[in-house]
C-alpha cells in the first residue's frame, strides 16, 4: 500500500505541476510555472502526501481529518505565494490577522493552479465551469482580501463563460500591462 501511495502521490503532483506549468506558460508567467509547488517535494509535504494519498482529493484534507490539522498544508501555504492564505498579516489598525491584497502575478498563478487541480482530480469529466463552482462553494467561509477574491472570481467566470483561449489571452494582456505600468492596477476588461 505504501508503494502504491508513493507512486500515486508522486504521479499526481508531477501531473499537476506539469499542467500548471503549461497554463503559466500560456499566461505569460514562465518563471511562476517553473517554480510552482516545488515545496511539495520537501519531506514535510511529501511524506504526509504519501501517507494520506487517496487519489481523488488533496491528501491535506485526509491529514486534517486524521490529525486535526495539516502540517503539510501549513508548510505549503507559508512558502507558496500563489495561495491567498499566504497573504495575511497583522493589521496595524485592528491588531488582528487580516488578509492583504495579492500581486496580480500570483493571482494569475493561483488561477492556473485551480484550473490544473480541477483537471487533475476530475480527469475526463472536467469542464471549464468546475473551477468556478469549487471557488463559489467555499466563498462564504474564505478569508481573502476583497479585490483579490473579485479578480480570481472574474478569471474563473471568464473561463466558464468564454473558455481557456480568451481567458489566457486576457491574462497575457494584463501581464504585459503590469510590466509597463506597474502591478495591481485596475484590470482592463475585454
């Protein structure tokens, strides 16, 4: 069983990374694709991934059920800026942990990651509306900065309505605009 889990987990993260890389290249954020999720190969993330591998959902979910928390996830979100959970800090006003705005490049990588995860876990049944449906299911419980959430939802809605080709074209245009005019500007919609 352990060898089967090792093979399954390794195959899943490699397949996922490859898919994210393809999406990031299409989005024009090449370095984000090359460096995506490298921490998943660290012992802190890889060993629990093997132990809790199921094949149809993240092993982090199972680790949470068994252990009460996922140490692999805490390690992962603290090292990967494409997760909105990374973008929290103590507010000087409220003195509480608050979500902060993500730079666009990481929102684009997060979009690529979510689409790739939907493709990886749903395989042949994947549709372009699945990443949006997954996002909307957890929206009321999510602790994410408002504009970051709106931008991600905009991309996922565009994917559901217009498909990959138009969505990646839009992202490439925004990447070019951000390089010229600076990051986190209002997006110029199609």
